[in-house]
């Protein structure tokens, strides 16, 4: 299994100072994603789930795109900011 570098929760300013992107002035959880295929999964306190699947353009290379999947609604946000509406599918187009 490939490991990621896991940082503690920190402020937006601290994350940006380490080279990560910031989004809103709220706590940030920076993660260094390793090369190759890798998924980060998260869950809210009320049980809603989301995954961030990083997929490379070629084997063992850095991620070429990220598939963001909201599992408890029927839509997916793609990296190019277009919305795909319909059945929930995995990154390979399987339902």
C-alpha cells in the first residue's frame, strides 16, 4: 500500500505556507498524495460521504486528474468543473 504524508489539522495560512492551496479561512487538513492511483475518503457527522480519487495519466505518475464523488447524491463534480448528472459511477465509468 502506498502511503501519503499526513499533516495535522492547521490554519489556512499554515497550509499555504507549506505550499498547499487554501480555501476559505477555516481549518485545513493537508495531505501529500503519492504517485499512482489513490483515493481519499471523508464522512460528515451526519453520514454524508465523499471520495477524491486521484488517477495518473500513466502508471505510477502523479495524478493527471481527480474524480470527486458525492456518494449520497446522484451527481459528480469533474476536475474541469463540468457537472455530470445521472447515475453514480466510479472513475472507470462503472455503475
